[in-house]
């Protein structure tokens, strides 16, 4: 029998048991025992609870096709709402051809750091196109989006500095701040006044200051007021960095991002950051901004200098995807129309979509992690793939199923997913 999710008391019991077990283990186990590592116990306890309730593990399921509006998991075709393939460019024959051509010319690897023999023409071409998107002087692409934030923030800021960031900032941002040793202050989500209070209170003691926001928050689909953050950063002599991992391709009439959506000149941000893994159908990260910044990073940032260049086929694929985004704005229009339609249908069916307002991400808030997993399992049984997100990625109690939309979803697919979600939620209680 399928049971509902955890009550508050059960939730407290799970965490309590995990803590108690960790304490006993800490007292008795060898420090070389991997089981003593942080979060190991909570992870195990949640897994045990899921198993006891008959909830199949939703993670690490291999997909056997290009994950577009549909995918194939364990031989079964499903509707798919769990991939960042926003503009349906991953798998596009033109993107594949660009990658194949670069692979034929250069192989699959850059085989060295860019600085020392790893540079290929596709790198500069991609960076010129990225810089153009932001009307910036220059851009630099690196092999991982996560590592881009870590190395750029970690290298740019130091222990005498201050970083003020949104409380929902991606892990790569907070890890970058941790590496930098800078003082770190988080402000309430999208609250520019709170950001300014934090900045004003601590700015005097800091050498340099950085405000970091995202253009489109990945867990919530929320969007900040870019001009407000630009103004407060300038008032306090701070840099503004905007992570557009989920903004590019999703926001603005032609997908250029949050600045285009809000009619704000792109010079608003000192550092535009983004990833190649979503709209751009590849993997990797980039920054765009002033030439001095980019030049300094390309010669000194550890995650760039001491890391291999982006694989040429991936650089070519991302460059091709960016060109297609610019040439085919109907993709962006359709993505945004799909997202608006899906969000409205969910709300009409009584679901809580939080503050989601952006062009591609819609969360459905469901309470605790086990309930989200139960509802996602119910969806999967009905042929819909959407990922549950629970503790510790989001606070316990704010667990959700996160839906990523694509320009290639058909209206009937969206309606089918809402109907399946309503049934799965009813079944889970
Ligand atoms: N920034 C944000 C806001 C993200 O959501 C992500 C991951 N999706 C990253 C950075 C890291 O990017 P990547 O997965 O391409 O390493």
C-alpha cells in the first residue's frame, strides 16, 4: 500500500535517528571510516524510509535516448520534464554536425590547457559569440559551469573582501565564496533592500565587494529585479555578478537573458556568468565582461590555467546552439508560451508553484522529501519523468517536483502531465 509523506513528527524522528546514529558512530568509529562522513547518515536514513514505503530510487536512472520532450528510460518511452534542453538544441542535427566536424578536425580533447597548446579556433569563435550576447568586450569559456563559479569567485575575492549573495544561490557560488575566504552574507531571496542593508553594514570593513545573484533561479523559476541590484551594487562600489545558467535561452524575447527581458542595458552586470550545459547543448561555463577581467582570468584563474581546454566538439556544439538561438527566436517564444501555459494549468489544478515567473522552470511544492519522491514515482508510473528535489538540496518541508519545460513540448503533453500529477498527488495523499 502506498502511504502519504512524512508528518512533522516523523520528519523530526528521521533527522533525530540520523543524528543519534552519527553521534554513536563518531564516538566509536575510526576517523578513516567513510561512514562517518557528513550527511552519510541522513542519506542512509532517507533511503531506508523510501525503501520501507516502496518508493523506487528516482536518481541515477540511465536515459537511452536524447532527452527532449520525450525520453526513454529502461526501454520505456516517457514524457520528459527533467532536462535542461530548453530550446531542444541538444540532438539537433546541425549541432551534432558542428560537433562532428570539430571532432574530425581536432579529436575529442583539447589535450592541454588552452594557454599551453590547448587553444583551438572553436574556442575563440564561441567566446566572441558569448561576448556579443552581452555586448561585452570579451568572454572566457571553461570546462565546467560549477568550476567556473568556484574558480572565478574563489580567485577574484580574498579574505579582506565581502560577498553578498541571494540565499538561494547555487552551490557553485557559495563554494566559490568559501574558497575565497571572503566574508559571506546571504540576503532573503530576491530582496534588494535586504541585500543593500547587508552590503551597507559590512562594506566599510571590506577591501572589495561582490554582489552575486542569478538571473533565473534554478530551483524556483524566480527572477530578480536586475536594475535594483545594479543600482545598489554601484551605490556601494561593489561588483555585480549575475549567473545566467538558466537565463540564457529562457528569458527575454530572443533568449538573451534577464537583461533583455527587463530592458536593462547589459553593462548592468560587471560579470556575466553562464553555462554551456543548458540552452547551449554542451557542458562548461563562461564569464563575459570587461577585457581586463577576462584577460586577468585567462592568465591567472587556477580553474582555467591549470585545467584542460573545453573539448573542441563541445565548443563547436555550444557555438552552433548559440547561433541557432539567435537565428530561430520562435524557439524562445514557444518555450515561454509552454511555461506560462503549464504554470497556469498547475495553478488551476490547485498546485503551489511558488514564486515561479520565468520562462522555463516550474516547481510544484509538495512538503517533505518522501512525499515529493512518492508523487514523482506516481508520475513515473504514468509515463512522466520529472525529478523530485528534497533535502538537503532544498530545506526539508519545501521539497518539490521541478519541471523543466522545452520549446518542443506540445500542448497535449503539458495537459497530460498536469492530469498525471493530479492523480499522483491524490494517490500519495
Ligand atoms: N549555476 C547555476 C545557477 C546552476 O543551476 C548550475 C547547475 N545546473 C551551475 C551553475 C553549474 O553548471 P554545470 O551544471 O554546467 O556545471
